[in-house]
């Protein structure tokens, strides 16, 4: 691709991101602002909205969100569940889990919401092996580099057939070195080599690797 093509692609990305931000409701806007005030930068609005769409299109009822203060994404996953089902948020950071628990308390107080919400302050390597096999429709992974490989190790056991695991921040693959870029490259190779999954890599948001359990 030439320079003009790359420029046009960047403009499309920017338009999609701006549009998604404009479409966020008041609850999402407040959650994003509160998180950033607490020095928990939030990811792409378009990416979070795509996660909501995938949740809804899957008719998902059971989700695991592994992250580090991923407040907006957690909210969009709850929205995708449509007031039902269950969402388990796994966050090893103190600030992140505090904000998620506060958010979940507010959501649980809403009369129309019947989603079961659980927030766990630990690492995925410790928590995920304790969960029941074959009961989850979707796992979303973001945050620190150490969240990624342990989540994939458990994914085949935890997901239903046809369930998805989605890794965000895959744009780190474009960088030559660093803990997270190196972890992303290792992860991509492992997912592509695993016959239990079909996968695709997309530049949406911060870059997403989506794998479906066969």
C-alpha cells in the first residue's frame, strides 16, 4: 500500500472512533471520564462497541473479562448481555478492581438489570483454572502483558464450542521490542498453531485477535 492508502485508512479509523465516542451514552461517558481521572486510560470506543455487538450477536449469556481497569469495555459487555446472563471481571490491579466493583454496584441497583456481576481481584493464572469447563461464550482479554497467555491456556477448557476469546491491544505487534509486544508475538504464534481454534487478526481499535473454539 502507498502513502495515500495508509492516510485514507487512518482517516477511516479516526472517523469510526469519533463516531463511536459520539454514540456513547451518558453512563459510558461518565465511566470513561471517571476512569481517566483515576489515571486508568480507557481503550478505543469503537473497539468497546464492537465487543458489545459481538456479545449481542452471539446471544452470549456468560462472559469473562480479563483486564486492567477496562471500565468502558466491561460496561459495553454488560450492555451486550441485555440485562441478563453473567459477567465475571478479573483484574489484578487495586484501582481497577475498585472502580469495577463500584460500577457493578451501580448497575446492580438498576431495577431492569438482572445480569449477575462478579469482580475478582487476582490474576487470570490464579483464577481461571478454578472455573467450570465448557460454560462460557466469550472471554475478553486486555491490560498487562501477563494477562494474555494464561487466559489462552485456559480458553479451550472454559469456552463452549463456538465460543470466542478476544485479545485486545494487538497493535503492540507493530513495535519492535518490549514486554507487551513480545508477549503479543508469542501469543499470536500460539493461537495460530492451535488446531482447536480458528482465528483472525483485525486492526479494529487497538488491534484485536479473535479466536473461535472449534
